[in-house]
């Protein structure tokens, strides 16, 4: 070995690499796996979305797979095929009767009596709407739900409005008890009377129609209670008391017609036959009069009895005498004035004493 005279000999440095710790290695592997998993999930998601879009495109204008109505699988059918297929499946549907009820009474109506049937067009619309028309996620859920678990669509029903109204009329004919208003009338003897009023109870047709149509939406049909509407009379006996009093005043006392020493008496039974009762528009009052034609007929023989034929003055020549006879003025009954006088007398409480 040779001795060196160098005071500071050069230094030799040795390079080295730090070895990673075990924790760092695990973390690195986990990160790599997570990245790969994320990429895999993203790829799977992209693939799923692509498949779903393709699935939706494949069913463009068609019912999605798994959609059933009344046991008929409409999946994959377009409207032209679905409507007749549904029509065949809906033959005889619905078969349940519709029941209307009121106070223990029932009225049963068959679907035919109400024009009930499946509305094929609207039902196919409902089938077509499965997996469509919502958000992406809701449509996706609808399509997958129908495909994997099936989707049952309730048939949409239709009815005939005229037949429904006919059914309501049938029930109303059995239940309606119309209100009765009082009115002024003449009894068998011609005497003026007031007929009694009474409350009524009738079917509330509008409410019943709404309830019935609501029940017809889906079978089995829920029973429908028949709503009733109470009615009170618009005209009561109290409202006609004044009219009755007027009528009795005109007919329940005799009227004497006098001319000189002659007298004609109109009896109550004769006056009752001449009475005219004219109700107002709402029937709440009456115009009570004696009929002018009947009075004129009564006065005709009176006028004949009172009539005086006019005579001219004459000269009668007899044996040895000449007699002058004065003229005689004629006289006839003034019928209109007599009728007015009778009506005025009839309205006086003391007319019988005249």
C-alpha cells in the first residue's frame, strides 16, 4: 500500500434508492383497483344506457314488454295490433252489476243497461304510457319494472250518458215525492176551498249522476247511495186566505135584483157556478171574479121581462067618440150596467140585506 501525501483525499459517495413501505404499496394497489373499478362501472353504465336507449328505440310506437291488460300481453304490439287484441280480451267485461241503494231499497243495473264497455283506445293509450312521458329515471324504472316484474294496466271504461240518465230516471220514478203547493179550488158543491200543501222529497239527479259516473270508473263497482233533496212548498194555505175570503164574499150570500115591484134573487149555488178563479203566475194569489158571460146569460130572461116595446101616438075613432092614445117609449135592460151592479153588490158584506 502506497502512502499518500494528499492532505484531503477525495470522497466517494454511494447512491441508494429508498424502498417503499408496505402501507404505501397497499395504498397504491388500492388506488389502481379503484380506478379500474370506476372505469368498469362507468363503462357498464354507458353500456346499460346504450342498451336502454336501444331498448326504447326498439319499442318506438309499441307497448313495452311485460305490459298486460285483462290477462292479455300487449308487449311489443303497436296500436294497430293492440286495439283488436284488447277488444278480444275485453269481450264480456265488465260483468259486475251496478247497485244503487236508498233506505234499504236496491236497484241493480247490468253493464248493458248503462252502456258500459272497455274503451280500447284509451286503455291502449294507458298501456303505451308505461315507461314513457316522465323523467329519464322514472321512464327507466317503468320499463325495467314491466320487463322484469310485469305491469298490470286497469282497463279504462266508458258508458252511455243517455242510458245513465235513463237509469237515474227509473230510480227517481220510484222515489220522487214532489212538493205539493196549496191552491184555490171548488169542492163538489162549488164552494171555494184551499187544498193543503205538503213537503216533497226528490232524487238529486245531478249528485246521483256524479256518484254513479264515479263508481263506473273501475270494476268491481262500489254501491252508490241515492242522494235526496228536500223541497218545501212555495204556496201554503196561509198565502191564499185572502183570495178564499174574496171568493166566499162573491158567492156565499144571495143578491137581489129589483126593478119596480119585480125582484129576482141570485142564490149562492148559482153564483158559485159563475165563479172564475185565475191564479197568478206563481200561484201565490188568485184573481176572483164572476164570469161576465155567465152573468149575461142569467140576465137575459130578466131583460126580456123588463123590455118595453115603443108605441106611437094613435087616434081611435069610436061611435060618437074620438080617443087619443099617447105614445109609449121603449125600454131595454142595460146589461153591462147590471153586471157591474151585481159585481159591486156581491163584494158588499151586507149585500144579502139589499
